[in-house]
C-alpha cells in the first residue's frame, strides 16, 4: 500500500447526513451476516514451491476470532505511526484497531481484515506487519514474496473507497517514518474501489518526482486472470532477482508476469538506498479512502453508498529464496556486518533463536539516562574482523504497554582483544515508547548520546549490548530471538 499514491492528493470527505449514517449502521449488520454465510475456504498449508527454500510463512490456522500470531505479526493501530505522517501518509480516513471485528482468523485457515463503519460514519479497519524486517534477496539469488488472497468482494458504488493492499517497506522506515520513499516500497497487490484490476508499483528515490516519478511510483495494472479479483482467490507474487545482471524486480498474478523493472533504470544511489539495507517487512491492510481511491473515483471517498463489512480474506503469506549465498555475510562465528540477534539467555549471534521476550525493570521514577540500570545484557566472544569504516546499527523491538513515559536505552561496547578493556563504547539516546500496547522499533536513528574510544580491528574480541529503562515508572518488554538485531562494522 503506497505511502503515497497513483493519484492527486485526497479531497476533503463530504459530511454524512443523519439518514445516511442510520442506513450505514443497518448495512454493517447485513454485511456481517452475509459474510458469515460466504466464508471462502483456505486451500490448506502453504503450497510447495519446487526449487525454492521456504524462509518464512503463515497460513493463518487458528480458532475463529483469534488475532494473527504475535510471534509473526504486529498489529498497527490508530491514524498513524507515533511521530509519523498523519493518516498513514496517504490521506486514508479509517482508524486501525486490534479488535477481532476488524482483524482476526476465521477458523477456516484464513485471515480476515474487515472495514466497518459505525452509526456516526466513522470507519475502522485492520493493518498488520511482519515482526521480521530482513526479507532480502540473497547475494546471487532470488527472493520470492507471495500471498493467496481474495480482495473484498464488493463492486460498483458499494465499493467506492475500498483500498486493500499486500506490500513491503524497507526496514529503515521503522523508527524513522520520514525517510520514504528512499528506503523502497514494493506494492505487490493494490486495488481500489472494487475494480477488477491489480496494481503493482515500486516507490523509491525522492518525493516529488525523482527516478520513481513520485508520488505516482512506477506501476502497472491488469485484470485478474479468469474470475474477477473480487469474486475469487488469486495468488500475488513479487520477485527480487540478484542472480542476473542487472538485477530485476518482477510482479506476477496467478504466475503471469505483468510488471518488471531493471536495476539499470536507476542511478547507483537510488538502487543502493532501497536494496543495501537490512531488508523489508511485509504488510497487509484494507484502507478506506485516500489519494489512490480518490484519484480513481474522481470524488471524495468513501461515499454514503459504500458498504462496510466486506473483508479481504488471506489464505497464506510466504517468503522463499532460491540460489545465491547468505543475504548478509555470516556472523557465527562473528566478525562481519551481518545481524547479531539478541537471543534468549543473554547471547548475541546468528542464526536467531525463536521469538521471545525479556523484561526491562522499571526505572522507579529516577533518571538513568546514559547510565545502565538493571540492564538486560547480551554478549558474544571470539569476534574477528577488520573494521570497515562503518557505524553500528541496531533495530530493537520494545514495548511499555499502557505506561506513559518509559524510555528504553541501549549501550553497545567493543573489547577488541578480550583483554577486559572496552575500547569503544556507544550510548544512544533513549526511545520513549507510546502508551498503546504493541511493539515499536527503537533504532540507531535516535542518534548517539555519547561515545568513548575508537573502533579498530577485532582479534578474538567481545561485543556487549545492554538495554535498560532510562526513565519511567514501570517495566518494559524487549523482543528477543528473531526480533531484535545489532549490526557491527566489521568484515
């Protein structure tokens, strides 16, 4: 889903009249009843893909009305990221929630994301994103991202304003929210207003204009093969191919290629900015209104005739790779710039352990800014590698629940020869989490608060990561395992 759109900026939404709101409330009930009797069935487990290696997947098995797996997904709520653009940067009007009415499993192997409208004309819907943000084509290989899904089954006037999407954003967007479109966006499936068409779009470079013609992006569209996009499941796939030179990006529907872009279309800086970071995270959502639907409909959206309660139904999401070497240089034994995962038991390393959590004790109302207070500590020894002139980067999952004003902080230290002396210590500004349950991203973009010493080559050295609550009156949670990573500048 574009953080911009293939259309002019959104127009103002027309005010709803009382009769329209009353009719809308009735429509919600009717739509939910209809959906209960027309539940599409899942095809089962993620299908085999001969020649490909499955890296990650979810086929959404689970009890009806349960939320998607918290190990795999985080649920976005509200009208935007904390500190980010309003209305998610697109002009969409709905509020995202974690209510099972808006986002939940259906008990038949599907995820349902359902937009709803209340009696006052306010829309709610659902949006999730993968916890992992490192989906990337391996060097010399191919990345494949795919979902089998059915768009909201609604067309005509009743569909005006619907904007379902399956897409990916570059990992540096987490914790920044103002570096789009440079970090890259792959729109694998977009649709608006119930049209029998799927859009594939790349966003990159600068906004406006630039090599990706922002805010429009570089896109293509086509009807769904056979049955319409709205009436049946179709499979939407994106491939990032690093096995060919120049590299290629490709979009498919039901195995039919309909959009491709070559690396040689872009300058080196643009391509590097969207491909040389840690990777991408995936998103699924159904927005209502916004610049893209408005541009296609040519009027304010949604309208009084728009019918709520028509879900996007997702059978599975999967990520495969084929060929090539590791996505990043191997780091176990460590010594390169690849990811060091914060693992259960206080270790750092690769591969990651399974997802878990660690508790950061309360700061007790005191100020521990810059000074570790009962930190969770993670270490790795035997690090070898030449200093490559780069900088430390990190991407940590943190959550303070409903508490206001908790600030998580990280300090990363290097002992180049394991002689007991920390030759380089970096303390970053703390990250004040919001009072809404759900993980947020604390990254190096917060900036250095202080540093001592200097980098140099590692010869059997050690790396230590300490995370603590610098301020606040309650504990916080740190995601570990495959959730939080540090990248060190050696290799």
